[in-house]
C-alpha cells in the first residue's frame, strides 16, 4: 500500500521524466561536453592529453571579438526592426482589420509552412540583378542600373528580419488579442489621444509579449549562420559562421568550443542588460 | 452644467436590433436613471452619449453645442464602466491621475488634487496599491474617482454596482446620491434594476424591449402612475387585469371577467377611456388590504382563498385565488411581532382597495 502511495506522490516526477531525460541527453550533456572540450589539450593524434586555457588565448583576438560584436549588433537590430514592423501590423490586424482578421493572420503565417531554405532562395529571385526588385525599380525609372542587393549587409538584415518575424509577431498578436478593449475606451474617455493611449496603456500592458518576442528573435539570431552565408557572400562573418568553420575544420574543435563559450557568455550578459532595461522601461510589472 | 439632448437618434446594434428615433432630454445637474430590460439598447444609448459609437442619424447636444461628431477624448463626458476598466498596470494614484496627466496638468497640482479626492473616497491607505489588490467596493470607488477628478459635465454610469453584493450596493447607492448632490454634475445611471433606479434618480426614463422610451418622470410618477402596462409590470410588482370600462351617473366602473365589477377613479380622461372600451387595470399589491374579517370604508372588495404565502421579512406576499379563476398578489407590511390574525394557507380572506389607487392603462 505504502509503495503505491509513494508512487502517487511522485507521479508528477514520472510524468515529467521523459522531458527531463531528453533535456539532459540533448541539452545539458552537449553543453557540458562543449564546456569541457574548450579546456582540452589535444595531441596531434587526436587524443586528449590535458587541460589548458590555450584555446581561449587563441580565441581572444581582435577579429574574433569584432565578429561577436557584429553579431550582437545584427541580432539586436533584427529584433528591433522586427518589432517595428510587427507591432503596428499586429495592432492593425487585431483592432482595425475587423472581419478580415483571421484571413490576415492566416496570410501572415502561410509563408512559414514552407522550408526555411526555400524562403531564402525565394528572396534570391527578388533581389538578384535581373530580379523582381531591380526590374520594378528600372521600369519605374527610379534607378538607371541594376543594384547588387545580394551579398550585402542589406540582404542579410532583410532575410534575418523576414525569417525571425513570426517569433516577434505571434506573441504580440496573442497578447493584443486578449487585450481588454474597454481599457482603450476608458483611456480615450478620460481625454487621452490615440498616441497617449498607445504609450500609456497599450504598450506597457503588452510589454511582456514584446519582451518575449524580442528575446525569441534576439537570442537565436545571434547564432544564425545560414543567412549570412547565403545572403552575404563569403566575406561577412558572424558568430555562427566562425563556429561552424572551427567545428568542421581540422583539429580546431576545441578552439570552436572556446569561442562558443565566450560568445555564449557575451550573449547571456547582453540579454541580462536588455532584460533589466525592459523592466525599467515598462515601470513596475502589473501583478 | 449643461443638459444632454438626444434628437431623433437612430442606431442599429447587434443583429436586427435598432434604436429608432429616440428623443430624450436629460436635465442638467440632476441624477437621471435609464431603466430597461437587458438588451434593450440602454448601454448602446450610453455609449453613443460617451462617443464610443457613431450615430446612424440624429444628433446629440450638450447644452446648445452639437457634440454628435466630437471625438470621445474631447467630450467633457466621462463614464464608469460596469467592470470598472481600471488600468491594471497603474497604481490607484496613477489611475485617478490619468485624465489630469494626459492633459498635461502640473505634477504638484495633480498630486494635491488626487490626494484630496482619494481622501474623500476613503482610499488614502491604498494610494500605491494596484487595482487587483483592492476589493470590489474599493475598485468601484477608484473608478468613480478617476471619472470625476477632471470635473466632467456629465458622468455616465453603466450598471456600476452590478458586481457588488446587496449590502455594499445599498451603501454605494447612498454614496452616489451624496456625491451627485455635492458635485451637481449630471449623472446618467443605466441599470436594469428598478430598485437602484428608483433609489438614486431625480428623474428617470423607462425603455422597453424595442428600445423605445415608454415614460419619463420622477420615480414617484413612474411607480404610482405608469402610462403603459409595460411600465407598470417592469417597475415594481402589479396585478394587471383587463376589462371593459363603463361610465354611469355615479362614476366609472370596470367589468373584469371572472372577478367582478369595480369602481375606478378617472381624474384625467383620455380618448381611449370611452364607455365600453377595453382597458387594463393596474393594482399594486401593497395597495390591497387583506383581512379575514369583513371591513367597511373601501370602495372595492372581493373574497378569495389564500393559495401561497411568501415571507419577505419586512412584508409578506399572498397569492389569493378569486372565484377559482384569477389570482391577485397582495403585500402586507409586517408591522408587529404578533399580528392579531394569522393568515394561513387555504384561509378565506377579503381583499379591499380604494378606487383612487387603481391606474387605468390603454390596452
């Protein structure tokens, strides 16, 4: 009897255990391995011979730090730009689209039912020299010569914003959808203009969603390497590209690990600072 | 303070429900109640006055100014919502200060005004609380304070007490009356609760299911002299009986099928009160005297059998069956601990009423 009781008490542990095992096997273990290998000294034969900080010395160069800084800026601006597009759009869809609301939400999501690489290639056709964008601009006489949009920072940022957009827009949409319209009416009724209502009521109350969206974009886009690789030619290096180069290179896994550890630390630190900034900006949290 | 005038307002709301041609003058500086059944359009009317909805046709005036197309935030009309709609991320202080701060009033002035008002509303201990930390009654007071701090010309109240329990509601009603007395702001109070409306209002309007205004008057006029059977039934409880009117040299009588012939008093003769016309008669239950003994001095009387007794505390309701056909409701005040006669089920009783206490209504 007591055994059954014990089991009942622990049932939540048992229910949760597959997730926990998954988490340990595929998240904590690789993380620990990465941390460990960043400290390994590897002989030419490929066996671990000792522990060293040499990998970190090799990583801490001006170029590497510049790459980390560039990635930080890229992911930060990706998140900011995604927000600047997502918020007005979500606001429009929820409050003004009326009967077209579901349709517009549907069209917002549809592109992301296709493969990620397909989006990127689709944009090739838009951006290339004989592509849609250049042709349109030429036809209307805005430009005389085709512009090389591809292989530029512009193309990278465009693609980053495009690909990470849903992670920003969906939390905001769901938070605006739950928004109590009467609060907006109350604000207008008390004499506030539309802008005042937006800054004093809507934005602060949707701040948790904005923050969630911001980090959902900011953190993964920091390590993004496919988009810079495809859209930026081979000249533009970001954290993801450097990591993939070291990990795939000969005998450089340990340096790659050290680089990952450092960039992860930078990311955690900057996220923490931004988080604090969000909290201060939105004032005290609504309980 | 200026009055609110609704001029031939038309507005469709929900499916196939419309306010058609509503005209209404709400006097300035008074406590006006708009009473009607659920879904009759009274909230829509309030939202039109506030400016949340636009009219299909007609006009709204504040005094002599046409405010039909004035945006919500430029109308000196504030509303207290049914669910209060307090800003959950702002403290009590910031909620109340909202209308002043969006207008750009100086910080010091805001602080003195808000603190003074919160003191008057007994909220000084909760200045830095968030709405979720307050009780229903406190939230209600914050919503009120927030709506009146900017001294609007008209305050709209949309069933503001619906969420409170009975005791608190009675208390808040008295507070509202006192507040209106002090501010002299025009209050427009929307409710489906006749008790609340009768309690607070200086004057009131009754809306029917179709969104038409049936009667406008003081609570006494509405209760004692309803102009239609809808008003008579909706405000208070009444016995509504149909019959045929007959005028003779001694006065007027009404023939009611299965009940008998009763004297009625006609002070203001209308065209539909003709000889032989079919009319309705409204007789309030508390205007009937019930007794087991025969009494003298009443213009009308009838004999029946008690079928149901409902004890309400301050009064008792009897359902008396007459001639095995018609049931009349009677209220009797429970004035003493030990009544002289105990009325019980199946007792034979006499019901009496004076002809002046009967209201005749158009069929």
